[in-house]
C-alpha cells in the first residue's frame, strides 16, 4: 500500500470512530421507540441512501459482480447479520442506560482486532501487543469476579463487531457495494417487521414532523461511519485499525459519566483502568513500530 492510501485510511478511521462515539446523542432522541424499531428504520433508510450513493458513484457493476459470486454473498450475509445484531444491542444499551458497558465493549474491540489479525490474517503479535491483550483480559476478569457475572453486553459488542470487520477485510468487495448488498439482505426482514409488528411510533403519517425527520436521518447516521470504517479497513492493516478505535469509546464514556450520569462503580473503574493501560501499551508499541518503519 502506498503512503497516500494509508493516509486516507487513517483519516477515514478517525472519522468513523468519532461519528460512532457521538451516536448515543442521536439514539437518545428516540427513547420512546423500541430498539428493534429503531434498527428497522436504520436498515430501511440506510438502503435508500446506499442505493443513491451507488448510482451516483457508478458502482452498480460491482454490486452485480458480488451478487453473482456465491462465496462473497455468503460472507456478506454473515457479516450483515453480525452488523444488525451489533446495531440492535448497541441501540438497546444506549436507551437502557448501559452506555458504560457499550464503551467497555468498544475499548476491548481494538485488542480483539489484534488477536483476530494474528489468528486469521497471520499478522504477528509483537511482545508489547501480547502484553496489551493480557492486560485487557485481566481487566475483564476482575469485573467478572467482582460482579459475579460476565459483562455480556461489552463482550458481545466487541466480538460481533470484531468479526464483522474481519469478514469485510477478507471479502474482495469495495466498501459501498458491500454495504449495499449487506443491507439489501436485511431489508426484507425490516419491511416485514414494519408491516406486521411495528408499534404506532413507527407510523410516519401520525408522527410529528420532527420525529419523522429524526427517523429518516437514521440512514445518514448509519451509513456515513460504516462507509468510513470499511474504507479504512481496506487501506490499512487490521491490527493498525485498532489503534484509532479508542476514539469512539472515549466519547461514549464521557457521555455516559458526564452527560447521562451513569454510575461508575469501583470494580468497573478498575476494569476500565486495566483496559486503558492495555490501550496505552498498544498505542506506544504501534507508534514505535510506525517510527521504525518510517526510518527504514
């Protein structure tokens, strides 16, 4: 990869994680609506935005190529399901005062990316990277022993998005066409849910204009960071992508503690401290490696 491609990937990664970090501000505007219905609107309005973007950028041939390749379709189906599950749990967590759990999950995610990169992409873990992963595991273990229960929200968010990113790294489809195919496979389920199971809150004809505009904006809120993320994943190493991922959970953490006053218990603070230390070690190692490569 050339320097220009890497720089573009870095900028896309920063943009993606910043937008994800601010996402709770949007979902808090829809507290009266069930998480499943918010997910439904995300899928439907994202589909419209993606179709428009694909047509404007003349990438429909790439979509047709993906549709004709069974292996690609299977991978995109799995990644689409993982993405929908991640969306649903994140929305539920935000609107049920579990922002700290969501933040912890996305703090763990970059370290999980390093682990997945080692197993599936043969990206070697340097000693400090191994130490960072070990520190994160210790932090989660402390939370488990302190609370007597697994922090399942954090772990499911981390694992689902980590595997999603890995699959998108493996499949030979550009970001925009791939997102369109993923969303199109989720669309029938969203439409059926809207027609048969949605509450009156999803009736656009009876809602206030303000609510309808917020719902329609779900397409932009969903599509913009995902496009940046998948674009970054194809331009920089998967383990390097994790270097920027702390931006999102930091914004979420600040929102949870400062704006929404979620309780930060002693055990949870210790867990966060271990994860922050792990990210510090990981970031130091990544920066040192970057400088070494620049010199060479």
